[in-house]
C-alpha cells in the first residue's frame, strides 16, 4: 500500500468518528465548527461537508458543496449536492437563512426608520436628499429604499 493511500484512509477513518447520526437523517458534525459549518483539516480543504462529498463520490466539478437539508453541521452525503455559488445563495435565501434588515450586520437603519422614510417621501416636496441628511445615509440609499430594491421585506 502506498503512502498516499494510507494517508487517505487515515483521514477517512478519523472523519467517521466526528459526527453523530440524527433521527432526521443528518450526520451532525461534533468536532470544531466555524460559522456553524464543520471544520475538518485535510490536504486541499478544510470543511467537513466538502470532505464527505469527496470521499462519497459526489461530482466535484462544481465549485460549491450545498446542504439540501439546510443543516450546516450535516455531513451525510445523501443530504449534500454540488452546485454553483448562485445555487448556494438561492438555497440560503429560500430557506430564509440570509440575514436581512436589522439582522444584517451592515445595517445602518432600523425597520422603523425604513417605514418612516417611505411614509415621509413625497417627490419634489420631501426629497431623497433631505431624507438622506435626516437619516445620515446617502440619497442613493434612500432611493433604493423607496423603490424597494433594499428592505424589500418591509
């Protein structure tokens, strides 16, 4: 047996000691996590779900390994699929795991302020510039709020 085969089997054997099978069918990662995802160091990678996909023969021609179960700790290959970055983003949005509104760490305004802005805006009377100055944001941001390009959920 060559060194690479022994090393590969070592990583596989160790991998199978680091999750617990759940009634849901998920294999939940019990070792280190980062942002809710299992961490597993192996040559060429560091996420447990990606390693699971590799050793279980998923088609790795796509750049992303996605969770069909919406459980980032899951490493069950039956719950994983490969896809594009856009596929992964769509999954997150559809599962409502995408931070939005005040839960977005970059939000400057509150939901109440967004409602106020929309209520106050009157074209040529109460301008986007005046609102921008009042709420300490740009007039472009105010325009996006009014046109519902941002804060769509309100």
